C-alpha cells in the first residue's frame, strides 16, 4: 500500500483549513488572483454569534482595494436591520468616527481610505462566504473536519472527516492553516510559536491559528495575514515567485496599521498612502490592480522596460500613469512606486534604471529571488 502522499481523492493547488472570516478572505483573494482552492470548514453552517468585531480603517481600506467595501457596508446595514428586529440580537453595526467626509477633508496621506466598521462575527463570515461564492474557483466544503496532514517536498496531503464519517484525502501544493486558536494545523506541522509557516514551507498560518492570545485587534491582523499570504502563494503557483516569499512570510508578518492616522510613506513594506486625486473621489488605493501595480507620476518616465521584463518573468503587472496629480505626487515623493498585490510598496525610485538588468534585479528582488 502506498503512503498517504500517493493516495488521495481530491487534488487542488491550495487547501484552506478553516472557513472563519480569515480563511474565507484568503480563499476569496486567491480566487481573485486566479488560484483555485478548497476551503474545509468543520461546521455545517456559520453559527449565529452576537460577538462583534471592529474592522479598522486599514482593514476596510483592504476591503476597498479588493473591491468589496461598499458591498460589505450594504450587507452589514441590511443584516443588522433584519437581526435587530429579533429581540435576541443586539444592534452591532456602527460606523465609527472619522466619517468619510472627515477622511476626505484633510488630504495629507495620513488617513485611511475608509472609516472603520463594526459588525457581528456572523455577518462578517456570511459576507465573506458570499464573496467566495462569486469565485467559481473557490470550493467550500462545510462539515469537513481536518484531522492531520503529511508534508513532502512536492506538497501536502491532508485528511478530513466529513459529517457522514467519511474520510477524504486532499492533495495540494500548499495548505493554509486558518483554523481557530486550538491551532491543530500549527501543532501538527511543528511550527514554533512566532513562526507563520512550517519548517518545510508548504504550510502557512493565518489568523487565529497563529495569533497570540494577548494580541489586540486580532481580526485586523487576520485581514493583513490573508492578503499577505495569498499573493505569495499565487506568485509561487504562477511560477514567478521564489520559495523565499514563504520563508519571509514565516519570519515576520506585516503588522496591522490602523489606529487613527498613519504617517504616509513609500518605503518598502509600507502601505500605499491614501490620497484623494483631483477628481475629488478617486483614491490612490483605487489605482491598484488585482496584482502588481507600477504607479508612474512622471509623464517622461519610459516604463516599457518594467512592462517587458515583468512579461518575461510572467509577473502580472499593471502600469498606472498618474500624471498631473501634483499633490499626490508630492506625498508619494517618488516618480515610480511598485506595489505588491497586498497594497504594500515593494520598490520606489525617481527614474527607470537605464539597463534592463537593473529593472530585472528590482522585480526579482520583489518576488523573492534576491539574496
Ligand atoms: C472569545 C473570543 C473573543 C475575541 N475577541 C476579539 C476582539 O475583541 N477583537 C478582535 O479583533 N478579535 C477578537 N477575537 C478574534 C476574532 O474573533 C478572530 O480574529 C476572527 O473571528 C477571525 O478569526 P479566524 O478566521 O482566524 O478564526 P476563527 O474565527 O476562529 O475561525 C476558524 C475556523 O476554523 C474552523 N476550524 C477549527 N478547527 C477546524 C478543523 N479541525 N477542521 C476544519 N475547520 C476547523 C472553525 O470552525 C472556524 O470556523 C476573539 C476571538 C474569540 C474566540
């Protein structure tokens, strides 16, 4: 009889263990990036909870970047109105200050593009599950409980038991541990506390599965984890990123910004500052593409080399010309800003390097091939 690595009844590039808010957001973002996945959630449905979560300005800005912030607020309003009609439910939604009007009044790059939003955990999970339903490449299996996994150089085979006591072996290239604070995935793969991937690099941990119990604002860290882990996995599966992307995710995670205001910066690793453009409504955040974005504020910069080298590396790159936006340019401080799919800066510069090799070095460094 072969090992479990050879015996499997489902295959997928990525399996996400746990369909809470963070698991669903990871799956949704993988879907946007063109990577199919299976989400295995032990519960048969989303359980009703009046526990409330506050998604801070940065988390809501990420939702805006993913194109789901308006739909989210609409659903929060609709569901909370419906639920508050039931006496057992508290009214949990509130849009905390500052308001959108206040956010746009002071256009100095220190504010987030969106105000915070409070809602019940149930509403958040229900919304994100609904968003996953819009991605045909995301398969959700309710009633599947994760039991164990085996990791090898080629991938992972995970074993689940469903609500009819049938076992399923799922083979994938990567496994995302998005389970709860029992952290069964983390314990099974021997990841040390404060490490967010397995030693072999085929399992990455997001959300509660790797949160320390004292960590404040855990939902907001989970939102950062979801967008941070998913672009790295997509880059590996689409063969333009190196394994180093998982190692660097595992070593340290992007900390959630989001309390009040944030000093605008384009140093690598910083979030792209939100600046409202001259039309009075578009944010710099709205310029970001599904994948990588090069923002060019100079009419003179010849960015062809970036586009053609990215093409050669099979790295999906959107070029955005942001000309005659002098105010936004002065806050960004650089003519060229290369942005990762999680809305964080990978590189900035005043001019396109003269040689293709230097452009290639920048893109390779951004995708984990640097030393
Ligand atoms: C009591 C409590 C209080 C909290 N208070 C705050 C707070 O004040 N502020 C804050 O920001 N955050 C708080 N949090 C954290 C917040 O609820 C989470 O960050 C948020 O729910 C998103 O977490 P998640 O999706 O990572 O994990 P979870 O919401 O825990 O979802 C994990 C999912 O994995 C599933 N799962 C678990 N084991 C398995 C398995 N073996 N197989 C398959 N599926 C599995 C679970 O059923 C669950 O659906 C609190 C959490 C708890 C439990």
